């Protein structure tokens, strides 16, 4: 039996691999995934010798020999090419997270060197250096990729590691309507520091609860003043246009105060069109553009927001564009809207997501519940 005939070449996802396939003394041996022919010949000779000596154990050869020389970076490339069960948009998010947060620590790591302890330590560092959100994305990415590697037999078993848990979570900041009015008045009182387009964008965010990426991508045709509706059809995410975060095109009602902001921005856009800078940038297809007609950057908005909060309220701790969205949801619930109405206004994926926005505590809900008259009182006759 020639060893040359027992090794065959095959293609998978554009890469070349080698296959061992032969029968000997009642054993059918079939091993896939060798990245070089010499490696396959070496394993073939070892298996044949073990069969002849009576020491062959098939369970020892379940994992492919590729794992001994395959790096995590090579696995990521194979996963991006070969995994069909994950959406391309999710793959793009994972690719960005890998390049930004993981490449330095994981790229050259061999698969058999990645242990559960190593991953747990890395996730703990992520919690300290960045946020629970980033650590959660890394955890999901590792579960997905290493689980796929196990399914494809690149590794015998995926390492076990724990989901990251932030022992000291950051306290969420909420702004009352009084705080927001103070910020708006302060911005109007200091026109040299706060441009009119920023004030309009700030009021737009407060009155609509729209996410910052969706706000930046808003166009004039998305505003229907006759039906009094605002359509959220796209967002700007990492410099490019994408679908909204929940993947759906949805409409929300326009508040009467928001109509004033819209008219103010329309007049501002008319002035921008007359400038030479508009001809250079020509970004006025976006409704909320800057004074030069350029696309408004998220950094610009956040910088002004933190500055305004510090000057008007004395502190900008925990202030972000999402603070405005949370504050609106909390105000709507306190004002008497039911949770389904608020969820529809904010376009949440499900009602459960509102627990991330509302600061209604279990104690306050329990107190309100205990004072409710549900079935009515009656006297026994």
C-alpha cells in the first residue's frame, strides 16, 4: 500500500488542504484539514505504525493537526470566508472589534495556546480599560469563532471561559427637563461658543429621542409635516450609511416644539446654500449639516454637549448623546405614557429594552403596586 495514494488534495474556501483516507486491518482512517503534504505524510506514517503495533486510538486523532500551526488570525480569516450562519453586518462589527481591541493580544497566538484562563484575564482587562459593552462584544466574538473552529475540527474542544461581569457598573446619568432647558438657554446666550446648527441638533435629539447616528443621517424627505411624522430610514455608522440599528424603517410623531426646530434648520440650510463652502462640500442632502454644509461629526456634537453641560449644570459626568434618549424615555414614562407607547416612540427591539432607559426602581414600582386597587373592595353580606 503506497502512502502516496492515501493522500489527496482538495480545495475549501479557496484554500488547499490534504486528506488522509485508507483502510488497514479493519480500520477506516479518514483525516482532513492538513495544510501541507509533508505534514499529512508524517501523520499517515504514525497512524499506520500504531495500527500495526496495536496501539492505535482513533479518539486521539479527532482534532485536525492544523490546530498545532494555525494562528488565531488565520482562524478569523477562515471564519470570515467560511461561516454562513452569521450576517455580513455582524461579521463587519466583529472584524472591527478584532482589529481595534484584540489583534495585539490574539493575532499570533496558536489555537492550542488559547486557554480559558487567558481569555478570562483578557476580558477582565477589557472591563477595566474600555467598557462592559466592548467586553461583551469580544466575549460573543470568541464564543462564535471558537465554537465554529470546534465544529470544523480545527480544535478538539473550545476553551471554557466566563461572560464578563462588571463588578462596579457606571451609574447612568439622567437629565430632567429643567436641566435640558438650562442647557438650551445657556447655548442661546452664548452664540459665539454654540453654533445654531448644534443647538438645533441638540433640541432635535431631545424632542425625538433619535440616536446620534440616525440623527446625523436624517434627510429633508424624511420629514413629513403634513402627516406630522418623522421617518428613520438610515444611520451613519463608522463613516458610512447603514440601516437603522434595529434594522427597520420606522416613523415616529413630531412634537409641536420640534416643528419650530425644523423651520429654523430649513432657514439655516437656505443660508448655507448661498455660501462658497456649500459648493465645496455639498452635503446638504443631510438635513442637519454644519454651517459649511459638511456632515456633522459625532465628535463635534459630543464635545459641545459636554461643554454645555459643564457650564450650565456644573458637571458633565456621564453625559453622552444617549443620555438625551434615556432622559426622554424616563420623562415620558413619568408623564403617564404606557410602556408600549414609549417603546414604540424609541423604536426599541422589544419592550424589555426599556429597562436600560427608565430609572424606575423596583422599590418605587412595588410602592405604587401596593397602593393600587385592582379588584375593588366589597363587604360580606
